[in-house]
């Protein structure tokens, strides 16, 4: 009886370890996606600013 009690606790510890590892993997994937989307947004914003500056410069010239 005492041995089966220890086995149950060990099994639960293994499950907890696996759950924590999977949770960390999901969080890391979400952070990676967020950073990629943020970089894409920054590039799009920069392109829009360059376009607007070009329009203003051509407006002043012409």
C-alpha cells in the first residue's frame, strides 16, 4: 500500500513536469509570434511614413 502511494505521487510529478514544459513551449511560441508581428507592423509603419514624406516632398516641388 505504501509503495502504490509513492508511485502515484511520482506519476503526478511527471505529469506536472510535462504540463509545465508544454506551457512554457506555448508561451515561447506566442512570444515569438508577437515579436514577428510587431516587427512587421513597424516595417509597415516606416514604409507608410516614407511614402507620406515622398508625397509631401513632391507636393512642395510641383
